[in-house]
C-alpha cells in the first residue's frame, strides 16, 4: 500500500474556490473519479474527484476553506507503489507543509484563539508555489451601521500611519479583535487590487469616488445580509465592463409571425422527441448566421497589444435566471447544430444552471450572449456587454402590432431586439446591419437554410 496526495485538479480558469461540502471521511473507500469535495466557483458548485481508487487516509481541509489548483486537500492510500518512489516523499512533505506552523510572537499574544485548524488551510500547500495569498475575502469586511472597532492603541496608530480605515478591516483576534497582521493584510490587499485594476471595495475605481452610505438605521429598522460569492463577482464584473466598454444600444423589431406559426406546428413532433421547441433555438441560429455574415462582431480587443482577436468559432452564451443569480452557460458551435439539437442542449444547460451544477468549462468561451426577458415582460432594455465579448443581444416580450404591408395594416407578432455593443470594436452602421440581419433571418426562417 502506498499513499498519494489528493490535489485540486484544473478548475477551468477559476483562481480560487471555497469548500462547501466534504463528501468523505478518513477510512472511506473510494473508486477513481468518486467525488471527494464539493467546491463553489464564481457561478457553480463543482465536485472534485478522487485521482484513483483506494482508501481515504485523511482530509486536511474543512468547509469554508479557500483552495486553488494544485493544493493538497487530503491523502489517499492505494495499491501499488509510485514509479519513482516520489509518492512517499511527497506524502511526508505534505504532512509537514500542512501541520500547524509555529505562530509568530505578536500573533501569539494578540490572537490565542486561533486553532491548528486555521493553519491547516490548503494555502500552506500552495506556499510551495511561492504565490502571494489572495486575501481579499479575509481582510475586508463591510462596516455595519453603528459597529465599534475592537483594536488596541498600537494597532490604531499603525492604521493611522498607513491610512487604513479600521472599520473596514476584518479582525482575526479573539472576539474579532483587530491585530497588526490584519491591518497589514488589508493594506496589502487594497494595493494589489488597485494595481491590478480591480474595484477596491468602498473606493470606486478609475479615480471615481465611492458612494458613502448613511446610517440607514436612523431612518428605521434595517437588516444586513452578506453578498453571496456569485452576487459579489457578478457585481464586480458588470462594474468593470461598464467602466471599460463604451456601450451603445441599437433597437429593432423582428416580425416573427411566420416563425411562431412554424414553431407551434412542431409541438407534436417535439412531444415524440421529448424536446420542447422554444423560440431560443431560432434566435441562436439567427445570431450564428449574423455573426458569420458580420464577423466584426465575433472578435475580442486586446488593448494591451493593440490587436483584434478574430474568432473562427461561434459559441453563444445564454443568460439563465436562477434562484442564485444570473448564470450564462455556453452552447458551442451553434452554426453546426440543428434546431432540435439546440433545443435539447439549451434546455439541459438551463436546468443545470438552475440546479447549480454547471461546470466552469460550460460557462467559458462565448463569442456572443443572448439575454431574454420576454417571459417576464418589457418593451426594450440596455444589456451590459459581457466583456471580452463585444456585443450582447437583449430580447423583450413579443407583442401583436399593426404593420403596414403597402395596402393595409396587418396584425403581426413583433419581437423587440436590443443589441448593446462595444463601440471600440463595432460602429453604428454595422450594428444596424446586424439587427437588420437578425430581423430578416427571424422574419423568414427559410433564409436560415441558405
């Protein structure tokens, strides 16, 4: 029997994830690919698999820990020795790396409540990579109205010297008391975020001053609730996109009367196939055809290198409203798939999004996004471009309207389209051509076969 490390596999681009559930314990037997942990990425819950069959020796993380790709999360005993004998050495190293480190004198005085468990976080394993720890989630805490700061005179003096607002520092000492290490960590984190161009909480970005909130409790009863990770990440991404992308929105109405008649006629066939044909597959095909016709919408801008990245594939994201927030699964190679295949795949991905079971890879690589509010209502809106994409299509509720056919007004089912685009990559004339192409394609679905 030999022991091997259980390491965090490729997270599909996620920098850091939080452990939300531990599915095994020491002594459990597992097969290869059996789930070991459940972690939460920015937009989904993902199960981390066992690298091989064997017995769990120990799990060295706990719920709430933050882990990264390559971190050691446990040890597994399996039959057979490693090819070069390195497994045993690695096991010993992992044991040493994840043991509780000797606390520094100051931390020992100010924070005796810290337990060995807090030192057993996988960050110890990532120390081997010599990467700076991402402390954004542990050094910053939004101040509660009327809250008091628990810190000694020396810590307050240090905060004044460094210009740190103690009301925004999360204390790690007994009863959330702030110690010097907390102040240093907070300042370091704010500097890192500012240098990386991130939005620093409470300060705004790009030189824009933040909005100082009043004490709402003076007006009446209030209740505070922490943002979910998904809400926080979405807010930062939308803010970043809005600040960096010069948005313009082009509006158009598409006559989908004939398309809807055809779609409804497919209901009996859909029942036999077990697939519901919605308007979305038609929109996906129309957008794919428009992207092929106007490839300037299928690009990304590399402003650092002053280059335009032309994409030779057509992957389209579909925004899905879930109880946890907005999620955007991606349908790949839309131009190569038929309506029934798109209907089945979009329904499957939407359900996975609602169940919070999307994998990170299923939310990456989109060239363009469709967000539809038609099931809710509205006549038009201005969606925010999901950068590095350069355009997003907003779809509102279709309505019967009188349309002049040259001789008389006819009742037609009109679908409002709102195309927001990055004006650095796309000009207004091309945006008008794009929405006109969409209206033409959806107005006569036979053109999708051309």
